[in-house]
C-alpha cells in the first residue's frame, strides 16, 4: 500500500561509507519531512555526493540505512524509487534523443501509466519551460536547458520526495529564480533535499540546513540558528562624529552588561554582543543619554558564506556543546 503524502519522508539512519581505509561518510542521520525544503551543504570532499548516492540507492552503504517513505532503498528499491525524483549534479541525458523522446524513455523505465502520460508531459513542459526545445535533440541544448530537462525527468512522475544536487547549476539569474520559485512551490507538499554550493539559495528556499563536514553532520538547524553561530551575530557597528571619537569608549563602557568587546578604527566602533542578542536598543539608549553625536548605527548581520567559513575552517572551535 503506498504511503500517504503526510508520511513520505527522506530518512538517513547512521549512514556510513568506507572505501578501503578511507571513511568518506560516518554516522550520518537526518530526516526530511513533507512540507520541508532542507539545504544540504558542506565543503568539497565532505561526503555530500556519497550520501546522496546512498540515499538514492546508487551506492550501497557500509553501515546504516536509507529510507524513502519508509521503504529501505536497498531492500525495496522499486517502492522507494516510486516515491522520489533525483536530479544528480551531472545527470545522464541521452544527447541523440529529443527532449520529448527522452522523457518518454524515462516514463517507460519507471513504468508510468501511458494513459496519463500526456498530462504528465504537458505538466513538466510548462513547469520547466521546455516548449521551445520540446522537439530539439538534447546534445544541441545549452547547459541551462539541459538542467531543465534533468529537472523535468525528476518530477515527471510527480514524486512525494525530491533529491536535487545543484539544481541551478549553469542557469542564468532569471532561470535560477524560476527554479527557486518552483522548488518553493513544490516544497509546500513534498519533502525536498537540496544540495548546493550557492548559499544564497538556502535563504531563498530552505527551511533548515544540514551541514556536512569531514563525513559527519556538523549541524542540522534553521538558517537563523546557523547564522547565530557567527561570533559577530548580534553585534552593532557605530560611527560617531570625529569630535566625539575620543570620549566614545568611556560612554560605551556603560554597555558592559551587554557588550563583551569593543573594536575601534577612528570614529568607527564595533560592539560585540555578549550573548548574541541584538544590542542596538541598549546602544541607542546609552548614546542618547550621553549626548554623543551619532552618525550611524547598524546591526551586524553575518552572511551565510561567513558563517560557513567560520564553522568549517581548520581552526574552528565549533563543538557539539555549541548546539
């Protein structure tokens, strides 16, 4: 009996993979539930592609299990594959086929209902904007259009789960936005795991982030919680008039309950939040009472790229206790 949409999820339970003496992935566990779009990120060599290949049944894990909709991808591969669509980073497309021929081939390989196939083809043709190249051979298509064809085959059978590896690779900005809009729309019902190097995509479409580092899950949390891990989160940049720059440090000393550290460069000051809460209101109140000639105050909002680098650099002090 097929799973109801509410129960179809992507699950990794203690997944591990070794190649000889090399451990590529170790004890990776997470769940992506319906209605979630989860970003899957990590440095090159972190084990992302290996994990995706195990989740989709293309690589047998050394340890652990991968399940789609409760179906073990190795023990019940047919049942599992009916539940998910997969867009690999470099998808296998047959260049000599036209787009419609390729999608017919994919439908046949999946055993899709031929009576309903015309409707399925029309749906993905519109969603992926393939009208102009529908009868064109794939080998003549641009990289962007090939990516669209890859996405079309992944959603042709309207799966409950999607595993997407770099889905916007090779697309221009407008095409990227179209794919992000599509992922957001599908993410209201489907369980979607999205692997990407483009961290701005996380903010655009993802509910939470799984960061893989050195083959293990370093964190699994919301984007807001991830951003909060940066040392500058909650800090405030302040600029005062040059005439007040010398007396400003004494004024800011009153902020010790809220501020752990102060950096100065001329009339510019960086006030580090003691507990990573936004200290803007406290700063403004102290400055107002002091009469400092304030020129600018702005909260520090770390970029996700900065957070990523902070967490994965060789000298990072991140530990499980930080969670």
